C-alpha cells in the first residue's frame, strides 16, 4: 500500500523537492566561499557610491526620465545597473552550473537520475536568481540612502517586467549551457551580451542619444525593452502603458525557450553517444 502511495505521489511535488535540493546545493556551495560572497556586497555599495559622485557632474534631464519627466542621472543609471544584473545571471547561471558539474565530475550522475532535462537546467539557476534579487534590493537600498527616488514605483509593473526579463533572457543562458555540453568551454556569451547592454541597451546613457541606425539595433535587444519597462515602473507607469515592450519580450520568450531546451537536449544526447558527457 505504501509503495502505491509513493508511486502515485503528485509529480509537481516531486519536481519541487528536486528543484529545492538543487537550490540548497548551490546555496551551500556559494556560501562556502565567504570572502567572495561578502566582497560581492561591498562592491555593490562601491559601485553605487561611484555613480553617485559621477551624477554630480550631470544635471537632471527628460532623457533620463519616463513620460517627459526630468530625472537625475543617478536615478536613471542605478535602476539600470541594478536590473541589468538579471540579464547577466540569466546568461551565466546555467552555463556555470553545467561547467561546475563537469569539473566536479557530477554531471553524468545528475543527468542519470530520473529527472527531466528541463527541470535540471532551469533549477540550476534558482539560487543565482535568488541571490541576484537580493543584490538588486541592496542596489536600490543603498541608492535610496543617497537620494534615489522610488516613491512612485508601480510594483505590479516592476514585477511583470522582472518576470519577463528572467523568462526572456534565460533561453540565451540555456543555449550557452548547450554550447558547453558540446565544446567543454565557457563561451563569450555573457561578455558579448553585457557589452551590447552597456553600449546599446540604455544602461549608461539613453538610447535616444545613439545614431538612428544603432537605435534600430538597440530596439531588437530584449534588454532595451526590459530596462525601459523597469524605468517606467519606477516612474509609476502601468503595464498597459508599456505594452509594446512587454509584447516584444513575450514574443522573444515564446520563440527562444523551446529552441534553447531542444538545443540542450540535443547536446546532451550527442555527448552521451560520443561518450564525452563526463569530459571537461
């Protein structure tokens, strides 16, 4: 009777337990290196402070605000720097998790368990996203102490675009993880994505200041729409007012997510056939 109960246990609960186990493993691993863990928080405070002094050289402008409202450069850049972290973690977390398992020799054992590939891949980013959410909160808290205005923030809009950012950028990270399964090396994906975000995504300066042809390229990048949505949320805008940005991110997610999961499954299957699954 007891075995029947175990067999009939709801799969969502079983998947949640497995995802929780992966989360705890990654959390314990990160905290086991206290120097690196705590220096990350110190660097956030230092970065916010640096841009606080830079902003003293630049006056408020409507280019920094949303809906024609003049905003300080400090408010503009700190919100961008905080939330662009979600792009970085979406791209890095999956490939780093796979690479770490390769180096530790546990990847083959993990993939041999009765756990679906999508669950393994997506759960490997849970700790990284949780840590990033805490880092963003620290960014905003330190910024608020230095004058960052968050009083008009629309929380529903902010949460909507936060979820869309994670959903839209995660497939890029899964594709990076697939490349690691194939080539056994960390690729330049995050470096390229970070460079594009800083130059064309509106992180350090408004997209409107770019030449027209680069504005067209910028419009195609999901991070441009993500940051525009977040800045709009901080300015009090509703989701309806930012619907074009939301629709573009939803379309990117629908197109990229199945492609990335199929690519990762193909890379794993090929590695199993080649006998290189445990190689690094």
